[in-house]
C-alpha cells in the first residue's frame, strides 16, 4: 500500500546533526505528522571518541549509544503493529507547493509559548561535552503526547479525536532519492523500531523477488541467516546490505533533512576500514554495535603489536591518534607527516606552536611541508616489520610497520549528486544551502541539508551540525504551520579542543588558545548516554 505522502518528515542520517534534528522534531511536530529517521547504524556513533577507543578499546562499547536513548524525551517508540489507515491532519503542505521561500529570514523568531530545556551535551573535538540551554516550541498546538519508548503501539485516536503522531526509526541504507521519495534497504531488523511494510511501497530486489508485505521480523531473520549478505552498496562497502532478502522499500515525504555527514578516515572507519576482512562477519551486519566494537578491539591490537607507526595528516585526528599511541606505548616510534607548514592552519599560530611543542616533548618525529606521493599497499594492515614505505615530495623515504592515513573526510553527497548535480559544490562536494539550511535551489524549499554534507562555510564539527539540526527542525515546523519567519544559521569562528595524549589537551575558541591537563581516558563519553 502506498503510504500517504502529505504528512511525513524524513531525516536521512542520525549522527550529531540528524540526531538533534530528530530530537527536536519529536517534540514540536504538529499532531498528525509522522517522523521517519533512517540511519545505517544500529547505535549512535560518538565519532569524537573513536580515535581514543581504537587505542584503548576497553572503552569501545561506550562509543555506541542506543538510539532509543538519543531520541528521549521525544516520543520515539517501538512500532511493530500494522497501521490500518494513513494519518490525517488538518494542516498539510505538499512538497514544492504552498511553501513560502525564506527570502528574508530572521534569526530571532522563537515562538511566544516556549519551554526552556537543557539540550543534550554538545560534543567537543575530543569527545567531551557541554550542555546548552535551548528553546523548544511546546505550544499546545504542536506539543506531542509522550509515549513509552519501549511499548509496541499503533497509531490511534486520542480522547479529542486527533490522531497521535508516529516516530519511526529504521536501520537501513538509503539507495536512491527522487523529488519526493526515499528508497532504502534495511540492513537488519535490529533497533528501536520495526514498522510494518504498509508504511512503504515495496520495490523489487536485485534477484527479482519482491519483498512480501507478510514477511515478519522472524521470517526475515530465518531466511537471511546471519542478517547480511555480500552485495555492493553505494558507499563502496561489500557487505552489510541485505537486498536479496529484504528488498528495497520506498517512502514518500513532504519534508526531508539530508544529514548523511561524511566518510570516516581509515583508522576509525567502522564501515570501510582495512581491518574488516580480518574481523569477519561475526554474525552481524556492518553498522551494528558489535561489529564496531570488534573493529576497535582489532585496531587496538594492531597498535599494541607494531613497533613503529607513521601517521599521515596533521589535522585533529592525526594529532590525537599519534599522541594517544605514544602516550600509551612510549617505546614505539611515532612519526607525524603533514603537507602544510602549520598544523591546524585555520586556527591561530599559537595553536600550532603549542601542539608542536607537545609533540616534540613526547618524542614524536614531526615532518612538515611534505606531501606523501607514494604509498604502500594496504598501509593500515601490518605485515613484516618495516615493510611499509612512503615517499614525500622532498624525495624523503620513510619506513615503518604501519601507516595510518588521517588526511580528511569526504562528504557523503553521492545521492544528492545523482538527483540534483547542480546543488553540490564542485570544489567542496558539499550541498549548497541557504542560511535557513534549505537547499539553495529555488523550488526545493522542503529539502534541508545539515552538518558535514552542507556547504555553510563553517568547520565540519559535531557541535556545528548539532546547532544546524535544531534550526532545520524548527524551520520545518514553521513551514508546516505557515507562520513566522524562518531562522538562519549564524556562522561562528572555528573552535576546537584537541587531545595531546591521555591527560593533556589544547583548546582554541573565541577566548584564545589555552592548554589543559585535566583529561580522562574515556573522554566523558557517558555524558551522551
């Protein structure tokens, strides 16, 4: 059955930006509007602690936070019963119709009736967090009735005859987009929501067997065995997608928030890291917490066994990885190679100088202004001692047991490039957006993009995506209700906290640059639980 498209908001990706967007929408969407969140992971990946936890894997489980907790106090529920009829609402806006473009939006547009809440902790560069008060619209016309996050429910009418809205989470991989539809493949039926198939339009799978609407959770697992297969998916990984059994499904939407972020660098890539073939399937698909934890354990074992490491890339990841390895294993030879003359060049020179002094103090060899032009085969997989060789632009040759490539991320905008190529910046590969976080393209005002995949001129950081997620959520509701000017995202100066081993860190923000020695091993990851 084709799901009614007039009352649905879809969020693609539930990392820092998408997660916050979902939390906000769960509280302020008008009655009768369905919220669907699709993410390729079973748990929220707290990526800022990944570098530390690949060295000290004893903390690895803390890096994967249950999504059901992420969405609290919003009314996300386990939903496995069949919806017999579409949700109805007295207010609706079709995609591209009756949407007022925000040509002159203002930032001071908080609703009159609001409740002051404390936002979940804002992640910092090293995984630590701070809480920030935010205003969330909780007027009677938009406030949702909370329901149990673990109770199986169906949409039903309350005592006033209004239909209760739904909050649905799907562990799946988005495979294609159209102007008003999302097609996805479920990676597993694990997670806080198992919506029945009448919400979505089934399409044919790659082996020409359509997904039956009668397939239950148990049937799928029984036919699929270990919950995954080895089909190629859009992000290049060779496993974790269950297209043969689960097929593809399509959902129609009125509003969409594109929050797919960016790829993870190799040493922390729980999806595509070089160690995955060695880890094996382990009876879980990619994107599952167990696979992520096992990846970190395997990576930590590699660091423990090798005697020498070359880290290529002088950004936050490279610096933090090099200093953590050296701090935990002081006898290992660690070299940091950076193509520029300054570490973290968008920050003050004082930041560079402070980091460099700490690296030298820790006996880490630092090579600046040299780009690597020749790489070893499989740099992140150790083999025989000193078998990994790199050559730089100066002609210098370096050898080690292991080479870690920490040279940055790539925005996950392939889907958008396929649908609307002109919306993606040719240089940065990020999606062009207005200050309201809507797509820049005229006529696509019901499309939003946030976080690392959006071209805003800001740094790519979790706290930036967090704020953009709130703005996008509130603007979606303003468009639905057709009231008020849209909020704009105001770019702030870059701010970062970079760890320099287990105890020390350096911070750059509007107050200047300062060093601190108050670090903890797990980087306070429990603040996001």
